[in-house]
C-alpha cells in the first residue's frame, strides 16, 4: 500500500507543479471604439451590474476607432484585447469591472445608484476577445468618464478609459 501511495504522489507531482505555473500577466488592448453588435447571445443574471444582467454577443464589428462615445441609447463601445499569460491557450476567469462616471447610474426600476459593475468571465490566453458595453436604456447613457478594467486574483491587468459625451 505504501508503494502505491508513494507512486501516486510521485506520478501526480508534475501535474500539480504545472498548475502552479499558470500565469496571467496583462491584457493588451488591440482596438477601442464604437461597435456594431450583430447578434446578441445569452442573457445572464448578474446582480453586481447596474442593469442586473449581462449579455454575450456572437459578433462585434468595430465601426469607429475612438475613445469618445455619444451618450445615446443603442450605442455600444468597448475594446478588443488579448490576455497575455502562460501557457498560451489556457482558459482563465477574469473579473471585468466597468467604472461609471462619478455621479453613478441610477436604475429607475430599483432606485439604486451604481458606481461600478463587476462580473467574472472566462477568457483564453493568446486569443483576441471583445469586451463591450451597450446603452440599452436612457438612464445608462450618462456623460462622463467610463473605464473598462480587467482584474485577476486581485491584480489589475489593464483597461481602457472612454469619455461619454451628450449629443
């Protein structure tokens, strides 16, 4: 029995060591701007967001490279990015944080004011991924500075700031 246990400990030691060598170093922004969302994916409940849900999208197309965004219902803005880490091709959960303007967003359905939202999403290192925010309601389209940030294990990996302007 001791030999079997010793064999198992030795046999599985490299696998445990490999798991410890997984790293997520940073997020490189590839493009930023206004996007056209072609098809919307699944709606997921997300209580730590101003609206209370998040939506995945099947396809996003950059229509204007900019960090200035009109405060208009129907506008989607964001970034394409690549998560840099080792080994490449590893899927990891990243915390996406959206920081709203200083006055926050007041959801008229709940009466609550949100100053940021956050949720976790699985991404793959080395793969280009898009992260967008869409103004689906008039109360979300608040002028000011917005930030899309990426966090992993309590460490900020990167982000992009946008200026939303009234038009």
